[in-house]
């Protein structure tokens, strides 16, 4: 005789349990796959944004960089390239914000300091520009940066 406290699994219950197990496994596999490709997707968005910026389609380029940032906000490349595009659009404050984020993510990378200095020059923040030019020159990894902007 069946114990009244233990439910009996009927065939329909087993079928339902198998169905839900497949759904859970599918979701887990999908999530793992999504995490594995996110690095490549950020790079793809950055590359697409660069190509659009080269064509002068700045708003669309910014949207691509935003998508890359949404996927992984710890990568500096989308911020850096978005800052360059904002500079081209003369959005100096927006460019400064993006270059500042890059300096937080990659503090020894000279390029964002250099580009942020140019943006600060344009909003007449000369002391901030001198600081950034100096930082770019002293921390430079790029040989194209020089002291000509400081008048040295």
C-alpha cells in the first residue's frame, strides 16, 4: 500500500519534470555561451564603431561604443574610441569624461591623458591641460607624444 505522505509521480509528472530539466539546461548552456563570447562581441562593437567614425557617422559610432560598454564596462577601448569621436564632434566635456574613465582603467596608458589635455585646452582648463600633457609625456608608451604642447 502507498504511504499517504509521499506523492506518487505519474507519467505526466515525469514528462513535465524532463521538460523543465531541458529548459533549465538550455538556459544554463545559453548563459555560458553568452559569457564566453562577450569579449569578442565588445571587440566587434568597437571595430564597427571605428569603421563608422571613419565614414563620419559619429552618432552611429557612439551607439556601437555604448553597446560595447554595456557588455563589459571594464574594457578601456570603447571608452577611448568614444572619447575620440566626441572630440571630433567638439563635445569636449563628454570626451573628458570618457578619457577620464580610460585613465582609471589603464592609468599608465599615455594616449587618454594626451587626448584629455587637448579637450581641456578647448574648454580653457589650461592648468588641467598642462597636468595631462605632463602626465602623457612622463608616462608615455607612445613615441608620437612629445613636449611640444608644453612649449619645451
